[in-house]
C-alpha cells in the first residue's frame, strides 16, 4: 500500500533543491558521453551493465544510462535513484578528494571504502522506499545485498549473511523512525 505517489512535480522539486544545495549538480546521460562510454568499456569484464543499468556520480553530476532509460523508470523511479545519488553528491562535497580517491582507488575487492559510501546511499534507498511505499520489500534488500556481495561492485563486502542482517536491522530502524509498523 503506497503512502504517497511521486510524480513529475516531485522530481522537479527534488532536482531544484539539489541544484540550490549543490551548485555543480546536473543530470547527464552516459550514452551521450565519450568518457562514460570509455569507462563502460574498461569495466565491462566485471560489470557489463555499467552503461545500460547503472547511475553514476562524477564531477558533481548524476550520470543516468540514457534519456530513454529515465523515461522507462518514470518520475518515481528517477526520484528514488536521485535520492540515493544525492547522498554520494553530498559525501563528495563533504569529503572532497577523499571520496573520489577512496571510491576509485581503494575499490578492488573485500572491505573497501566504497562499501561505506554505498552503505550510506543504500540507507537512503531504504528510507525513500519506506516513505513512498510504507514498507521496504524483501526484493529491495536482496537487490542491495547482491550489490554489496556480487561482481558488479567488485565484491565490495563479500559477507552475504552479515550484509543481510545489517539490512534487516536498517529496515527495522527506518520503519520505526518513520512510525511505520509492519
């Protein structure tokens, strides 16, 4: 049962607030960028969907796969993703250099700094789902767990049971904070 619906006006409001808060904020599209296509080719061996399914924050901007992809997601889908990416934008502003360096160069496998940055952003993903839907689905937790423990993010936290326990606890905290009783 949805607690509120998100439409184009909500998305426009979020974009305006982010533009006011983050002067470099903007939306860009990977399929329109030579640099993003080059990155996509470089990461293809472990993440073949970088250009088609993943949103990226870089240079203070949010890079969506394409305009058509955003249209398929709809206003509510883009809103949810933008809330997640806004956490990364704020982290990059709060910890300039450190965020970028640790995200890129301390990435490879295991307990990376990337896991910490992504945990912060996925906590927002859980929060926004609870705010909009009045619940946090098991499918969402499973998706996040796969992101942490799978190849797309280079196994950034390869402990599936621990990730799942932490996600269950996060869901409980967020629902309690919002006054939602499952």
